């Protein structure tokens, strides 16, 4: 299983459109289109999980830099999330 980062997405992209794009290169296990938790609007990136690593590598090669919705996609293997990213602690000025 390989997790693929897809960036620079058109805000009109859907999970279905991404699945259909990646399925041309192999079996897609899951598509996660990241949305803003407050507005529900797409944030411009997604993660695609493909079951076969070789198929995933071919998809990355084939799709990186290609145009979808008028924007050049940034497609590469997702890196593990590093620490941080949680809510910031508010400090008193005094």
C-alpha cells in the first residue's frame, strides 16, 4: 500500500474525479480530499492510497505536473506527518 499526496488541486475537484484519474493507473483503495473543518470547502490537496506500490509509482510518474481543472498537479509519495499541528496555546501578555 502506498499513500500519495496530490497538491495544487482545483477547488472544484471531487473524490470521484481523483479516483477516476488514478484508477487509470491501478487499483485505488481510498481517496481523502482534505476540507476545511469550519467551511467544508476543499483545501486544495488530497491523499490517494493505492494497493500496489508499483502501480502507485507509475501513477506518480504519469500524473505529476499534468493539468487538472487548469492547474498543474503536484503528485508525490506522501511523507509521514511530523509533530505539531495541534492548537496553539494562548499565552497571556502579562
